[in-house]
C-alpha cells in the first residue's frame, strides 16, 4: 500500500502532467486492484481519473518472460 505521503506525491505529479504531458505507467496488477494498493478511496479515485482517463491500455497475456528465460538457462536439466 502507498503511504499518505506517496499518495499525495503521486497525485501531485499526475495533476502537473494531466493534459500537458504523457505518462507511462506499468503494473502487474489489474487496474481493478489499484484502489486497494493506493489505499485512500478519495485519492485513489482522483489518481485513477487522471491516469486512466484517455489512456491507451495494453494488457499482456501469456507466460512470464522470466519463466520462459529460466527454462532456457536451466543447467540442471542438462546434467
């Protein structure tokens, strides 16, 4: 969870950029779970409104690249 200070800082950054600059956010959590991570419902609404409104969302599916690469470099299978 974000601390109260982190929530305020994030909202301030998004406020400054909203409508003026692009912002890229990446997460392993679905957007539906962000309210819980942000913590405060009111600030979460404000943050998500600025971040998600007019956003392009790209959802990736499939196996994790880390798992795929681990299989390629696994030395125990060849011993």
